[in-house]
């Protein structure tokens, strides 16, 4: 097995850091998309969507 040597003074972040950043970025994009839709379409879009989701459950 080959061992990798770390250079002194160079620290790497935890292995899951990139994944966490991607998830946070995706969540932020969804929130911003929702705000944009709210600004352009108003509450009608979300009210209609909520009613449609409830109806789809039954």
C-alpha cells in the first residue's frame, strides 16, 4: 500500500465538507426559487399547489 505524506502547514478539511456544501447550496437554490416564484406569481401559486397536493393524497 502506498502512503501519502501530508505537507506541513497544509490542512485538508473533513472528507464530507464538499457534500455538506453541495447540500446547503441546493437547499439555498430551492429557497431562492420559491421566493422568486412568490414574487412573480404571488400566494395564488402556493395556495393552488397546496390544494393540489392535498387532493393528490386522496
